C-alpha cells in the first residue's frame, strides 16, 4: 500500500488469471477509481465494502476478460462508470465468447459510459489531490491497450496492463495484437518515463523502468 497526503493506492491480484487490480482512493472524500477490476466481482465488492469507499470510475487497460469480465456487475452494484479505449470495443462486445474460449462464465456486458482518450486525466473532488492520473494509449497487446501514469506519489508509477511485464512483454498473437506496435508503444510511451518509475503490470510482480531498459530481453 502507498499513501501520500490523503491519496491511497493498493494493488492485488484478483480472479482466475490473477490480474493485478489497483484501487486509488481518497481518505477525505472516500472517492475511488479502480483500474482493472478483473473477473471476480464478489471479491472486489467485498474489498470496496471493507475500505468503505465510493467507486466513481472503473478504468481498464484493455478488454480481455481477465481484466474486465465482471466490471458490469461491479458497476451495477456501485454506480461507477465504465471506461475503455474505443479500440477495444470489439473485444468488449465479445466478452461472453472470450469466457467460453477460456472455460469461464462471462455475461453480456453493459454499454460503456465513455471511451478513454490518450492524455485523459483523472481527479477527485478532494482539494488535496486534484489531477493525479493520466492515460497513455499503448496499443499492441490489443488495439485499445492503455497504461495509466501518476507522478503524485514520491516515485512515479505506471499501471501498464499487459503491455509491459517484469522481464517480458504482452502477447501479440491474440485478436487485434500487433508485435511491432507493442514494442513501439513500450519504447516510445513507457521507456521514456523517468527511470525510477515503478511499473505495476497486468500480472506478476512489480518492476521499474530502468530495470526493463537493462534486463528485458524483448527490448534489447
């Protein structure tokens, strides 16, 4: 868990494929944004209850079912709005079929409330926090893949979804994937971030930008 002023960040794996979900919330106003709620709505809803937070937005790095498969249920229960890049609309529409392919039960998704835009920023009503999170369009794993970046904490943090992993990169052999484009996104949008930036990937452990520059075999 990280904390600065009234802004808190917690990240944890959720669902059958252990997607890393992150919650940013204000101590003062109890407002929250969830990044990649995953495909276990009961776990997420219990976490929301335990934290006593009011979820305003559900934002997604991409539309593979393990990152967004139960977002409809979370949105319905909390009143939060659903946000995804328009490039992944076709994957979002195919969530039930994605679930069937991976032997998971995924219901039909509710309509998105808004498309994420490159450079889009997020803020809370909490006057101590103001704008604290920015969207980076990082296509390649999927056409609409996005990362989210914050400099609010003592060290910058990038929520990279399935674009960049510790010593690895995301798959590009699934529908809409592009191997050349994911490398371009990583090198131009993520590796240009400050070297000390912590990277919270879509799965697995945390890494840092300078470590991936030195040791990631896909980027050498």
